[in-house]
């Protein structure tokens, strides 16, 4: 690319007990009517109470909106946007994973006008930010805290669709590994593999550039060397801190570059079969990277040079590229991700619909270094059926 740009959140707080910065952020912004968008799982896990205690201490009583299901449709997101409008929120705090943060971002640009999420999907709305936002991720992760993107399910298309608007970049982010300390292994694995997918796709994207490479390579290095420890050992806070930071870095890489065919082909799996986003990416990651390898071999070899910590070093570009794909496959297996879609009820009869839906995601397929035809997509899907 001859020109490239980088957009990042206004202020990012990280490190030990980073959540201590929350009261100061609210006081500096003279917040009077804060709204917290979260979900019932976060409430049950006790994470909401931790955040509330910081806010109540400065005399504020935030409104809690926690009626957001996993993988929400645009209609379900709209209900929370409307609630933010009704409460006349002057500051939105997102506490949760990708869907929670995406909903908060959409609310921040829709709160002061009559447009809807559907209007954004149809390209009818010209909107700007009407409310400042703070993202507190509870997974590591989607990287949604760093991006101007929001993903919603469009049920009539049985597809996930991305809304991109630079106004949705967060004003504040708090990366506190304490928020992911007790994350169940299954969720830690799925979200961690989502971050891995972001990093490797952004580094091998047609839109890759010096900005995205900086963040994608660092994220890839940190994830490949920490994800298993972070998922297996709840007490390994060093690995968890590396993962929550790496997830953010991978999110920044998305803003500067973009994901590719893994995400494109995974969107129908989430939209129609409600397979968790990280799981669908993890199942597709190795098959798509093997398909892409002839066109991104040099990039994967460069990633090997950065990420591999083994004493015996490979020499040829081909060997290095193959090692990277084997390492990703090893991680997917170690984290007990299904190797196919059988347990989700997807069969050969669904192949035509999957191909048709996946090929609609041209925004991401155009980023893929190796062009993907409908027959290519069919062959990739068949490998995971």
C-alpha cells in the first residue's frame, strides 16, 4: 500500500490494577448519567460488582443494561441502543466481550439521532459520536475495544455483517488482566484463537502495511507463546496479561489492515448456526491458511523469525512457513477446538448456502492475498464438514 493510516483509542490504561483508573476517567469527564452495557454472564461472574464498586465510590449510580444475548441480532442490539437514548446517557461503559463492546460503540453514534442499526447496515445513515465510551474487555479476545467495527447478526440473511465507522473508536480502554483471571478455559480458548486469527490475517492481508505489521507481529509473538499457558493455568497472570495486551494489539492491527478469508467464511457459521465467533474462526484457521500459504509464504516465514523460540532454527522459507501453520494447528488441538462442524449440525446439505453466504463477504475476501472463488470456498468448507 502506498498510503496507510492508524486509528487507536484516545487513552489506554493497562498493567496491574489498571481498573483503578476508572473513577478518574469519570470525574475528568464530569459524568452524571453513566450507562454500563454488559451481559448476565458478566454479572453472574461478579465482574460487574467490581466495576460498580469503583463507580459508587465517587457518588454515581449507573444504569445497568445487561439484556444482551451472545451473538446478538441487529434488532436485539437496537433494544439496548434505544435504552441508552431513553436514559439520556452521557457516558457509556462497555464491560464484556465483543458483542457487548460492539453494542456500546453503536449506541455511542446513534444515541442523539433517529437512525437505527438497520439504517447503518443499509448505508443510509451519516452519524457522528454523541457519547463518549470506555471499553473494559473481559476476554482476550476479540480486540473490539480497539476497532471502529461492530458485528451484528442479520437473521434474514443468516449472516454476520460488519458495520465500520471511524466515529466508533473508543475514547478510553482499560486492559486489566484481573477481568480475565477466572475466565472458563473454553471461552479463553475461543477468544484467544480469535485474537490469533486477527494477528495472522492482518499480517497476511492485502492491506498489510508498516503500521499493521508492527502490531500484528507483536500480537502474534505474544499469543503463540502465551495462549496455552493462559488457558491452562488460571493463576498464570503473566500469560494472561500478555494475552489481554496481545488481543488489543491485534485489534489495532485490524484498524490499520483488515482480516481476510477466515473471517469471511466464518460469518455464515455464526449467522445461521450460531457457532461462537472464536470457535468458527479456529475451525477455519488452518484450512484457510493452508489454502493461502503459496501466496503468503514469505510473510509466514517472517513471522516464524519473530515468533519461534526453539533452539534449532529452520532455514528455508518453505520450512518456516510450514512450521507456522503446524504451530497454529497444534494450538487449536491443544485447546480442544473441534476439527469439524459435525457437533453443530452442519452437513453437506448446507454446503451451497454456506458458499453463497461466504462469498457475499467481499469486504474481507478482497483482503485475501490468494483470490477465493466459490469453488475454493466450497473446497475449504468441505474440509471441515
